[in-house]
C-alpha cells in the first residue's frame, strides 16, 4: 500500500512540475509604453483634481465649524463638523501627493517609448596619407536608438 501511494504521489508531482517556463512574455513595444503612460497620466490627473476638490470641500467645512470648535473648548461639547473637515483636507492632500509619483512614472514610460535621440557633433576623421595618419574635424549628425 505504501509503495502504491508513493508511486501515485510521485507521478502527480512529476505531472505538475516542469523544468522550464513555457510561457514567455514578449518585450514591451512602443505602443505598450505609450498606452501605459497615457493611463498613468490620466490616473494622476484624476488624483490631482479629485484631491483638490476634496481638500477644498474639507477646508470649507472646517472653516464653517471653526467658531463652534473654539466655543466647544469652553462648553465641553464637540462638533463633528470640524473633525470631518480636517479629515477631508488630509485625504485630499494625500491624494494630490499620490499623483506626483504617477506623473513621474508616466514620464519615464513615455521616454522609454520615444527612445530615439538626434544630436549634431564634431567627430574626428582619420585617414592615411603617405605613411602617416592625418586627422581632421568633420561635422556629424548622430541618431541613437535604444534597443
């Protein structure tokens, strides 16, 4: 019985294990990076705008209840409107701060998609003349592609 159980378990293990990964992902291409950049930038703008709106609403709520909050120091009663306003301000500021990394990553992905650069440079041109090597300056247009 033990031998049969060991045989069944070893066959099940062999069936579900493999030595090499069979699914390979294709490298990201220009269009993939551009799509990713656009989605990240859209999310960043939504976070920035939404955070600004929520922060403004929180500021209005807190400023309307600040007099009541100061009065509550003397009566002992607390108004929840001031705490709600301050909380909304904090959430809005956090959302606006969260948009900054998305803008940065979006720019990096866009630069990966547009990875060609053109530059004008002065290159040295070497040539052999009667048993000597002479050099001269030559303007050059350089196109660099990152692969």
